[in-house]
C-alpha cells in the first residue's frame, strides 16, 4: 500500500500458528532444587559457546542485549534451522531437576531432550522460563537445550540454570576414542571449515571440542565445524577432541594445517553516510545548500525504476540523463560529493521484477553505471514483487554479481526491511542466496522502522542490527568486525508511517552506535523531510516534529564508521 510518504514498509510478522506451537506446552514450576547450577558456562561469560553446541553453527556470544553479566547467547534462526543450542551434563537417576533461563525473542523454547519443555514469546525484553523434569531409573546424562522458531528472527538466552545434584560419582571414567580423518573442507579469508570421523565411547559421545593450537575455539555436537574470526593469509593448526556426558575427554586427533585466503571483505574500508534525496517529491531542496550547511558528501538518489522494456529511468518517467536528477547530481559533484542511485523501493515498476533475466537486469544496471561513472549502487528490495519473491531475489543478486565483476571497484548494496530482532524470513533468504550465489555484496542495509507500534527506536534499531550481524556471521563465517563492516542502517527521520518517532537525539544515539561498531553505511528517508513541522503529521516535506533545518543530515554527516 502506498502512503503519503511513498516509502511505507509493510509491517512484518506473521505469527506461527498455534497448532505448530502446541508441541511444546508450558509445564508447572517444580519445587526447590537440591543443589546449585550444574551447567557449565550458563551465562556465556567465558566469551565462547563451549561446552554448548548449536545446530548449523548458528549460535554466537554477544554483548547486547544481555540479562546479566556482559555476555549472552544469540541464536540466528533460519527458515530451515531453529538454531538449537544444547549442553549435555551428567545427572543422577530417579532425581528431579529444575531448569530455568532468561530468553528474549519470538517463540523461544527451553527444555530437555526426550522430556519437558516450555516456551514464550517476548521479542522486546528478557523473560524467565522454568520447567522441571525427573530422570529415568537408569539415566546418567541429560541434554538441555534452548532454541527459537523457524523464520522468527534471532533469539537471545542468558543465565540458564539446571539445579539438582551432579551426576554419577564418576562411575564412567572411560574416555572416547580420538577423532580420525580430520580434514579441511573449505576456507575463506576469515574462516576454515573442518570435518572428521566420529569417535566411539562406552556410553556415548556428546560433543567435540575444536582447538586452534592449544586454544579451544569451538564446541559442536556433530562431526563438522566452521571456525570463524581468523586473520587473512595466516596459517592455523587445528585438532579435535571428543567428550562424553561424564566429562571424559579423548586424546587429540591428528593435526591439520590450513592457511586462510588473502583478505578482501571487512578490510575494504568502504564507509558511506548517504541520506536519501528524491527529486520527484517533497519540495526537493538544493543539494549544494544542504551540503554547505551540513558537511554531508554522499546522497542516495531515489528511485531508479523501469520505464518499460527493462529500461532504467528516474522514478520510471524522468530521463536517465539530461533532467532534474542529473542537474542535482552535477551540483553534488561540483561541491565535492557523490551519489549512489537506489533501484527499486516500495512501489512502481521495478527493474528487478520486470527485466526478464539476470543478464537483462545487469544490462539495465550497467546503463546507469555508465551514465554516471558510479562508484556504488543500491538495490532497495521491497514488497511482494521483489523482496518476497525468491526467484527475483536471485535475479537481482546474480545481476549485482555480474556488474561487480564487470566494473572493478564498484560497491554493491542491498537494502531491505527488518523485524525488531533482525532479518525476517525473506531477509534471511536474501542473505543465504547471496552466499550460495557468491554475489559478494558489500553492504546489507536494513530499514529499522515501520515495525508496527515500536516505540524504542534506538533499542529496536540496535537489536535489529545485532540480529543482522548474527545472521551474517552464521551464513558467511565472519567474525564480529567483518560482519559489522558489511552492515548498513537506513532509518526514517521524525515520524514514520506508523507514528514511530525518531528524534534528533535518538538519531544521534544510532549514529554513535554505528560509529562505535564500525558499520559500513548510514542513511535515512529523507533529506526532503529534514525540516521542522511540529504537529504536522507524516508528510513529504517535513519531519512532523520539532527540529532545525537539515538537523538529521548534519548528524548523519558525522558518521565515519
């Protein structure tokens, strides 16, 4: 639906059906526990996951948001993996245990394998879950887990506790056999993927610890792992050890030495403060006047659409060259700045949806690149015709890969909507397709607004960006710094279509967070609205709030990454 702003984001989040959720109902809180917490690393304060193991390598330790201490678990749920993180501990037979933990996210579960579980939906704050269970007559180990729900965004967990007596008095003292056949199955400039053959044990292997030299770097439940956060062009030596529920650890596997690839991703140094400017709407201001008043150098020019036959035109009807858009671009460049065109947006005839193939779309993009000798392009992927169409997503990503290959040094940006906790199903799918197609996207920019009643615009923006970071890490094997260096934020100044209010003070907080985490891009919609009209509502040529002229642009100009 087009609103007055023409930039409305469809409020996302279809709730999971109650029938699907009924498989894990709440269980009453048990009585007083018999002993202290027997879990290891229950609050993730060690800074690593060990001895927790997460499916799909989708777990990571984050510093925000946390419930207690300085660390928490983030599970980057995908459409096909609920990012279950588990820990196996020795327990005593015929004994009641009390399990509890603090969780945050849409549909987060806490439970024990083969036994009781409970869940809650608490996307904006931590909520406590608790459940009890009684071990079987011969049970000597229990696997505790926490997970999210498919396509429902990143969840967080912290301060998980299993109260009850420790297991077995050391009756199992036999260690597993050493893993064999350790080999590298792939590598990047910042990660190495490994696999090995399973160990055996008299009771059962519960996990594997991966070592780089003498340092344990990862714990997993299966026989493969990807170690991330590595330095480019560096040699590493890896070994793996198996462990069982009683804590017995095997001898190390044979070592494998791997040298990472030369660096290319997070070290590119690409940084861009580029608020949107739209020449077809909202009393467009003189860009040179705005630049002189604020110091901003880049603008994101909206929107490049299809004028018919896969031919690019500004807003679908203004000429590619020789019109008001080129006049504005000439002003910007004469004042020492530059532009990045934005292809797509919420409505209109999109090139991505209407060009018949990836090669045809690449040809249309190339026309714009050639017309303005561009250094960067942005694909604003929205609505059902592009964002919610996986075939069109793939067409866009393939076209971006093509033009990046054909134009050395060109930076490619994709911009899309988000939930308050990170990418939605289609956002996750977009990122996964970028990986599978080797599209080499430089910046994944989220639009953290129009959440549908979101009031904490700073907190929601940070949480959405952290969710994006977790997804980029799990998908590409990047460390935190590399993931942040591929993130962009595109906000909305003043009142959004859903009456959310991003004030200058809040935008300054967001800008400072972006600088502190060294992300790649900061933008907002739009310079046309960067003027005061307190009480003016959601309109095209002012923000609807009290501010000074070009205040949001001036704040954005202070983004350095």
